[in-house]
C-alpha cells in the first residue's frame, strides 16, 4: 500500500477506538479542607499611581 492510500481496516480500528467511552474513573467529588489567603497587594490608589507613572514613560 502506498503512502496516503486509504486503509479501511485502519479507519475502522481508529473509529472504534475513539467511539468508546472510558468510564473507569472515580466520579466522586474530592473535598479539600484548609484555608486560602489572597494578597491583594497595594491599594487602588497606589496601583493607579503606578499605572500613571508607567503611562508617562
């Protein structure tokens, strides 16, 4: 068979492979416990001042 020729068996094998659904996974939700902290950084005014300084350069 030449390069690029149609291979019906290969097409059927790939079609069968992509049409199956793997349902062997754990469908329970994972619960995480702990704390999350966000550091918002500088105040809004400080960020606006920094933005204006960058814009003026």
